[in-house]
C-alpha cells in the first residue's frame, strides 16, 4: 500500500460518501432537500450517458439495478417513515430484498465478461434484472411479505437489515478489494464505496429525502469512478502501471528552466524476448518499471514505449540526477529475475531440432545415442548463450544459473544547454548519451556532453553589460 493506492481508494469514492453522510446528518440538509429531485435525475441521466459513451455495460446495468431497487423500496414502503415507527409487511420485505440483491448484482456484473453494449452483452444482464424484478414484485405482495424480528429504525437504536443479509455487503466489498489488486483500476474501489452507500441507505434511511441522498451518492461514485478509470488508462501504462507516453508529453509542458531528463533502456531486451518469450519479457518490464518508480531525487518515471523509459527530474541538474540514476542502475543490476523451466525449454527446443534431423536416418541405437548427445550439447549451448547474454549474480549457485537472471539497463541523462533549450532537444541529447552508454559496454549511466544553460545565461548577462 503506497500513496497512489491510498489515493485510488479515497478519491473520489471515499470523499464523496463522507461528504454525503456529513450533509445528511447536518442542519443544512433541510435547506438542500428541495433540490434533491433535480440532482437525482441529473446524476442518473449523466451516469447512464457516460456508460453508453464509454460502452460499459457493467456500469449501465449497475445503475439500472440501483435505480430499480430504490424505486421499488419507495413504492412498497408506502411513503416516508416517521421516527419511532417500524417498517412492516411489504416495506420491510423490499428493504431485505434490496440489501440482498444489489451487492450480489454488482458482483455478478463484475464477474461477467465485458462485451460492450451489444446484444450478446446486454441480453444476459437484462434477463437477470427482469427475473429479479418479477421475484421482487411477487415476494413484496402483502400476502407473501415476511416479518423479520421486532426492530426499530435509526436513530432509536434500530437494525432494519437482518444479519445474514449483511453478508452480501461483506462479500461484495471483499470481491472488489481483490479485483482492485488484480487490475489496479479505480472502478473497483468505486463499486466498493457504492456498496457502502447502499448500506447506509437501507440501514438508516430506507425511504425519504435521506434515502435519495444516499442512492444518488452511490450512483455519482460509480460515474466518477468510470471517469477516473478512463483517465488512468489514458495517462498510465496498462502493463507496468506507471505513467505513459501521454503523461510524459504533458509533463514536458510544465518544465522550468532547470530540469534533467533521463532516457532508460533495458539491455538486450529483444534477445530476452526471443529467448524466454514475451510473457517473461512483460514480467521484466514490470520489474524494471517498479524500480524506476522508486528513483530518488523526486524523479518521475514514464514508459515511452517498448523497453524504453524516461525519468524527469524537476529543479535538478544532470549531475545531481546522475547520482540517483547510478544508484538506480546498481539496484536493478542486483535485482534477480527468476525464470522457471529455462532448462526444460532449452532441452525441448534442442530435442525438436534433433528429432527433425534424426527422422531422416534409421532409428538404430547408435542414432539414438547421437540424438541424446545432440540434445545435451544443444541444451548446454543454449544455456551458455543465455548466461552470456543475461549474466547471473555472483552469489548464485551454479545449480540455479538457468533459473535466476540479472537484468541491466543503460541510461543517458541531459539538461537544457546553450544549443538545446527545448525539452525535445534535451531528449535528443539524452538519447545520444544513451547510445554512448550502450557503445561503451552497457549497464552504465552517461551524461550528455553539452554546456549547461546557466553558463550560457551568465555569458549573455556579461555581454549585455559590455
């Protein structure tokens, strides 16, 4: 749990729910209550339009489920509750069913594959809501409604929702917490906070103006979380989780005169992909990105594309950034990357090539021995080639050389100068320093060989005085 994780959980869902709860329990609520009807319609209309615009069937049907449940509870409760009275008959049944179905619907819509607003994506969700509406209407008929305990509503110490139904809220929040740590998308905390808003609605204010406030807050949280998720996808790299190329381009617009830009490239990454496969290559990218995001000197890391990253140091010179970058390079070099089954893959590849050549000859015992020798030789050669390309740490035992690899990076860093004043020119200088680092043996940091801008400014001031 770091700062970005806490921010994803607290903003916007936690903040919106806290403001709504504070408003409902304050003296200002009576003054804003008359405008709640317009606010209610506006939020649900905007949420449905956003779901349509972003082609999100999950958000669309979650809002519909929330809206239908709220209207059903209001209908079967026959008006607002007076303090001290108890919901009876259909009203209490409607509250229990809404408390059970809304979290379960959110879970189901989250687990179903997102297929957009197509017939295949809409039909199952629409069928589920239609079936639940029929069951809801039948169970809330006066002759079918059930009573559950003698309870009184809040604030007289009430507990209108049975304990066993509260398990649906706990299950829903647990599902969204797990999904967030799998996907890192803000939409999951949004659903968790929306479930919490639904709980406050059904627990403390099943009907009335306060219920409208809680329900519209739940809808607003879902809509805001969709916008936040779209922002994250647009400005963050989906694979590594760090900022992407668009965020890097925008950060260049706000740079002052003093800054440094570093370009980072993973050494032998293409050969790494060819040797171990793209899945392992993606894991290497994620590992390197995580190390880059922890760089010192208030540096901000970005993934520019492929195996290339950029780090921006604000209010720092290239020499100051050099110290942090060299520590970062050493940290990445010491970080081992575990590859499972490397020997088996190498032996399997050699086995296939040996079998192809062996099929042309007779299957005698002598040829079998040749094939076995070829397999061992090819596997040893492949393993040796892998060790040459991707050196292992010295502390690693020889028995595990093929399982643990050390990834290295080359870095070029530059700052504004007399000839390169614009950020684009500074990036080109950093690129040239990066190529020099690669030509000098890789796994090193190189400074761009240009005159600093502050020296040029001093010369201009001296010329002006003359």
